[in-house]
C-alpha cells in the first residue's frame, strides 16, 4: 500500500495543541479516524509511521466562510482548485457560500454543489443554503443535520442576493431550521454614500475610498438589526466578518461546555461572531500599496479597528476566525475602483497569519486552535471534527515553527494566481495535512487519491 493512501498512520513525538494544552504525544489513525492518543504508542503497527519530533500537531482548520465560485464563475476559481489551496494551508474543512451562478436558492441547486465537491474537493465540505426575498419554502426544507447553515446577505456584496424586505427577514428568523449566518452592512447607507462620493470624486478617488464608502455606521446598523431579530425570535445567529470596533460591543463573552456556547449566566449564547484574518492583518493604510487587491466587503478600515477586533477575539466576544476567501482575477481587480469587484483570496495562508501573530506574542497557540478549530466545531455543531479526540475524524495538520514560508505569485495554489500577501515571509511551515485520515498534502505535494468528506452536524 502506498504511503499516501495508507489506511493506518502512526504519528510519533508530536507536540499536540488541543483543548487548551500542549503536550508531546503519539497519535494512531486507522480507517480515517483517531484510534489512540498516548505517549507510548511506538509498538503499535501502522501502514505508515511519521516521526513528528519538534513539530506541532493541530486539529485541521475549519473555515466557516469561503467563496469557491463554482458553478458559474469558474474563470475565477473552482471547488477543486480552492480546496487544494485550503489543504496546503492546513484548512481541512470549509463551508462555502451560496452566491455562485446560479445562486444556491433551491435544494436541487444546493445539492448540485455537494455533488461537485464529492468529485473534486480534497478538503471536507459543506455548503450554505441561500436565502432571498422569495424562496422561504425552499429555505425551510434545509436539512440541519446535512447543511451547515442558511446564509442571508443583509447587505449586498458580490452577487445579487440581498434580502431587504423586513417581513421576509422576520419570517426567516422566526422559522429557520438551523443557524443563520449574515453579511451585515446597511444597504441604504452604503448606496447613499456611494452616490455621494461618485459625484464628489468621479474616478479620482482617495486611496482609502472603500473604507469611507462602506463605513462603520453601515456595519453597526445592520449588525444591531440582525442581533435584535435573533433575540426577538430566539434564533441562532452567526454574524460574519466583523470589521469595526463598534460592532464588538454588540457581543458578550461566551464560554463553551460540552460543545455548547454559553453566556456567563449559563444560558445559550444566541449570537456568535466571526473575525476574518484580513481585518486583523491589514488596515486602511494598506490601500496605498495594494489598492483594489484588498477591496472587500465589509471594507478593511482604519488601523484602530483591527486592534479592537483582536481584543474582542481574546476576550471571547468574537468566537471564531475565518477568511471570507473570495478570489477574482487580476484583470478584474485592475479595473477602476467603482468597477473592481470586492473580495480577496486568503484560505492558503490564514493559519500562517495567526501563527505569525503568535510569534509576535499577541495570541497563544492554544487560542489559535480554539478560534480556528474547536470554536467553529461548537458554533456549528459539527459532528466529530474540530478536536483531536479518540473516535473523531483524523483532520490533522503538522506545523514546523522553525521553518519559513515565503508567499510569492508562484507559490499560491489559487486558480486566480495571486495573493494580497505576496512578499510576506511567515515564520512557519505547514508540512503535512491529513483530511479524514488521508494524507492530502505533504511538503508541497498533493495526494489526491481520496476526496474529502461531507460534514455532518449534531442538530435535532
């Protein structure tokens, strides 16, 4: 049996980062699952033995917000191409958004995406069901055990899925069969500001125009509205890509017990929130250098916001870290500001970004794993993933913190062929990625004999 298709694997001498601790241990994997975790497993037999001495073993990263563009926008990306990039970055599972072409607004169209992933995705996968102003019945047919959630664009972004009818939002929040994830920007505010600044500047716009157009007020107003809806109807809500310090005041610290996210008083935390790596890494001054390459919705804003978002991560007001990976071609990004699309490719380097923050002393390895793995699994009630536990799927990543990774145009695996992080050298190297027990990536080489698995969810 070849090493990359081995049905059993023994990892020795790894520094396991898991459930708030770092400990040197061995891990035995058999038939895709973790069979044993212990310090003296050298006598166990396995098809492959891997000595991980000096390296850190993490649960596979779960990215709860990506745009892989298939079907319909495959000149930018495909599920297959972006899943490969994800795995190269230690991301073993992803949840993909519905604003493809056609939009995933029916159960049949949603299932089409699952079928594509089953054929082509090296990573584990799930897809959000899209909501619109007129597909309520289709949304209510969503199987909460087989679909990660329902996506509502409460501000328009890439695509045409804005849900802006108040009575529709009330009905969706009242009846949702599973967690709702929202893009929150107040559309009237954004449109008014866009028209004002178009008239004011024409095409001669300031370098930081995007942060001015899609401002703090638009984000806060929409996030507050979504939060109020959730509390009024008792609905589980996850607010995506928080980009302002003002929004962090909407959230309260959460604790997690037995896979449940709780408030300080022990009651369920209805509203959770996500921070994306680009809102932690970049700020509005970077528009001078990168321009449209970091144009995204919601916008990257003034420097103080990234510090406030980071603090909200550390005190557990923000629950998870993701990417909102959203590739476009360089030709598309090279258009004038008003025409250039929003979104940037990030999934290959999100773990590197957070490990760099660790190197800077801003966050512990244990907290990185908690925010990128454990908390995501708990937030979405993912079945048997997100932790290194006996009986769980073997989604694992080996990281060397003594080697470097240089981001160049030639080193990215995105179909779009570029990264806003080009020129950055990270002080970490992802050496091996295991997806549901399969060695999918090893020292720059992909092993594609087996595809990822469809994620399942522990919901009623």
